[in-house]
């Protein structure tokens, strides 16, 4: 437990902007002159480098907040598939993990005015070692901010259930990525209902295209794909994928109904590739199997400024990998955090949320 002003940011789904919100709040306080610490107790957004597997988010926090804290203190538990297997087999002692976490808390909060803690993408992660976000909030004596999206009124059930589980530590709910089509319903009906149930709502942040999906360049990097159209714009965003496994005419009908998508199809399926390039909502082609596409396809793609990517893996494997990249969300960087700071300043009482004067 720490006397530091501590806020744990958790969520109900992956890719909802939890990292950007946590770091935006942290940098906002940091720039106002406060000593701010950051930690992510369970690292889940993992990459391997120099023989170690680490979460990318503490690396970014360390840079943005000018922290000298060691990464192993900022991320005491690497919540990898291997860790989960070992925990299930009884080879991870919850008491030892809790002690490791407590040491990280003390190090990250030492000398700080406030500690921003990035939680998991749901309230269940960590259950196998008794270290859910709710458990960690108890250890930290932290207030909890619940970040969630909104699509339909039925989402309210999950929010109420989460609020009940978090209990008195819940500082409030922040809606993020809300579309124009749903914002009135959310503001006029759902928010008053939640507040009537004693659940504070800090604000509603709109869907921002610059924060949605991933760029084609990021997708190519994550997949290790070759870009076959060198001059095409790879800064365009894709938010979903469509599989081209049908005839050309059927494919065109489907592709015309989607937006901001990447089409995943075999490199030898020229008729599907051509159909995809005729649909305005297709922002990229991802060709599987290592086949070289027809020169006419490359020419048409170049003319329409649609990037064409190629991977060696089969379509099924590629779909799984694309789904993971899109589910995890775009690369977080300083520009992402700056944009989220603007959205927060426009739509949230940040001083009240952080319990400080900015």
C-alpha cells in the first residue's frame, strides 16, 4: 500500500484506448509539474528483444515521463502464454508474485505525487494467480477508472456488473471511441441511468479515426509482409478485415458493404483481388501463400493508390495474425498520446479525475 495518489485504469475490452488514456493522464500531470510514476503490473502487450520478453507500453511510459525506473519494476509480471501455462501447472506461487508486485509498487511510487497504473483489458485477467485488477487495486489502495466503449444499450449490463465487482474503489466510467450514431442515446439515456445507480461517468470521448485501427505500414511490420506497391500510401488506416474466399462477383458485393478494410486472399486469386480494388472501402490487399500477383493487379493497385502486401503464410494462419494485430490496436507513440490528451481536455474534467490542480 502507498500514500501516493494512485489511479488504476482498467477496461472491459481490448483495443479500447486504455493505454493512450493512462499515458495521456500521466503526461498531463507530469507537464503540470507533478512527479508521476507509472506501472503496468501484468504485461500483456509483449514483444521479444535482446533475449527478453517485455510489454511495449512501459517502454513508452518510461520515455514520455522521463522515468529511470527499471522495466522489471514497472512490469513485475510478464503475463505471457508460458506464464499462464506454468501458473495452471502450479509452478507460479501467488504469494511470491504478490511480493514481487509489492516491491514494484514501492519502487514505482517512491518519490512520486501520483502513480498511474495501467490495468488489463478485462477484470478476469490474473484470476489464476489471484491478481486481477480488483486485487491489485486493493494492494495499491487505488481508485479505479473503468474505460469502455458503447454500441448498444445492452452494454449497460456489463458496466453494471463491473461496477458492482469493483465496489467503492470505482472512481467512475469513461466512454471512449463512441460513434456519432450512438452518442445521443448514450448521453441522453444510458449516462443518466448509470448516474442514477450511483456510478459516476467522467465523460464521453468520440471515435477518432487517427486512433482507430492500425496503419497499413504497422500491419505490414507486425506481419513481416512485403509491400509490393512501393509508392502506395501505407499511412492509411484499416480497422477490419474481409476474407476473399468466394467468386469475384460475390466478393465485389461483399467488399462494397465494408469500409476501412484489408482484404485477405490467396496470392493466386486474381479475380478476388480485382474485385477488391473496385470497392472504395478496401484500403489494402494482403495476399497469402507467397504467390506473385498478376502484373495487371499490381498496376491497378498502383493506379488506385491501394497498397498490396504479401506474406508466405497460408490464408488461415494469416487471418489469425491479422485478427490479433487489429484486436491489439495500433502502435502507441507520442502522437497517439498527444491526440488522446486533446480529446480528454475537450471532454473530461481531468483535474477532478486526477484529484489534482493542473
